[in-house]
């Protein structure tokens, strides 16, 4: 009896000290469990049948109605982005896994091949200037289809994107040279880090292509 009391007190003490990580990881476990359960439902439609574009739209609208109703009840306070991630639009990449967080404290900008157009560079600068993000993760990923296309004959079908893949390094340097970005980095108020995502797991690996 005495031992059980000690255990209860010890658990309560641990919860008082570690309640933030305890809540975060408990919630994360529930989110992952939810994804696993939904994963048993193969296909986008609930019936599992491949439908017409109109069927897809119906599915989206029905699911949006449910999700937005839930959001009305469970959404917390407005979240201020603290990190900005640049990612390829490959559907195998899940930004929630890459950032290890499903609460939305981040901006995500995505184009195939993580290419940096003028608009993308402005989007990143907007995140830094207006959202005050202090960490930018610039990512590419393994087995990137867009990188393969850019280095094959198929590039002629996507000339703008393929050209942008070849110019990615040059555009990255242009991003780092933008006055606001360069100033924030110099002042230690902004960190820009590069990673290559391991596609099957979402793990961030060191970026070696410089
Ligand atoms: Zn890709």
C-alpha cells in the first residue's frame, strides 16, 4: 500500500514536471493511431471504388463538412508559425512527419523538385518578414521524381520545372543574398538549414548536394 502511494506521488510529480512533453507525445500518439486506422480504408472514396471527377468532388465536400465541423469545436488559439519548410510536392512526403508536429506552427511551401522560383523566394521572405519565422528548412528528398525528369528526355514535357531544378542551387544562393534574409542570418535571428528527406520515413538527412 505504501509503495503504491509512493508510485502515485512519483507519477504525479513526473506529470507536473513533464506535463508539456507528456501531453505533446500523448497527442502525437493519438494522431498517429488515427492515421493508422484511416490507413485501413484504401482509396480516397469511402466505397473504395474509383469514381468520376464529380464523385471525387462529392467526397471532398462531404469530408470537408465533417472536418470543418470538428475544427469549429476542437481548434485552439490561432497558431503563429515559427518554422518554414520548403518541400517537394511529392505526395509521399508528409510535412507533419517531417516537422514532427501536427499542430501547424509552421509555414510549408511546396513545388515539385523543391525548385525556387521568384514567387517561392518571395513566399519564404514573406514567412520571415510577416510571420517572423526564425528557422527555414530547405529540403530536397531521395527518389525525387522531378529530379529524375529534369535529367531525362521527359524534361521536354516540363521545361520550366526541369530548368528550375537545374537552377536550384543558383536560386538558393539568390535567396540567401536577399537583403532581409542576409541581415537576419547575420544578426543570428534566422537560421537556414538544408536537409535531404528520406522519402519512405520522412527522416531529415544531412544535405550533401551543395
Ligand atoms: Zn520530389
